[in-house]
């Protein structure tokens, strides 16, 4: 995804709801595991933005945003095969 697209999507919420809107990052279970948000996993922004892939031979250049999660919900073990 292009960084401009991410910024434009977030800017929409600032424009419509103000600067105090917070962002919750989520890992969303596939539809065949759960069709609502009850099994979403909270993702935490680590405050790291990696720039090592901006330089060198990477085409197109990439910025990496560091995310982690603390709590993995119990998705069925065979969800990938369903």
C-alpha cells in the first residue's frame, strides 16, 4: 500500500472527527474463523518506523511500521485448511 493512501485515509478521520481520534490496530480473523470482531487481536504500535528498505535496491522503496501483539486469541488450529 502506498504511504499517501494510508495518510489520506487517516486524514479523512481527522477532517471529520477532529484531532483527538485514536487509532486501534487490529489483527482480524479470517471470515471462516469468525464473521464479527469478537476474535480480533489488539496490535500495539512499537513506536518504530524502519527506513532500512528506503535505501539500496528495493523497488519501490518501503517504510516498515513496527507492530506487536501481546494476546493471541484461540483461533481454531485448522482455520487455514477450512
